[in-house]
């Protein structure tokens, strides 16, 4: 459970070339690590589920491994952008 008596902050960070970062800053009432990870997972699940409602998309830079896999298929980076 989220501790409502402590800081609960959701804000947009400065936009950059990769989009608009969002910061979620909350505290849990439960101090056990497993419970904390469950809460963190729930926050991400709910956030990712609602993103399409705002016509937004999640973005992540391709890693070196992604680029290697696409290059090995002979498709180049254009194939990633078309997904």
C-alpha cells in the first residue's frame, strides 16, 4: 500500500530528444522488500495500461543487442521504426 502520509509526487521532467520523461515518487507503508517490489510492479502495470488512453507510446532506445539482431536479419534500423 502507498503511504498517503508521505510524499506522493508524479511529475513531468524536462522534455528531451527521446520524449517526455515522467517521474513517480511515492513511499510504501510496508517496509518488506517483496511487498515494495509488488507495489512498484503494480504502479508500472497501471501506468503502462493507461498510456494508450492518452494516445501516448512508451519509448526505449534500442540496445546494442537489438541493433545486432536487426543487422543480422539484414533489415537495418528502418525495420525497428516501422513497428
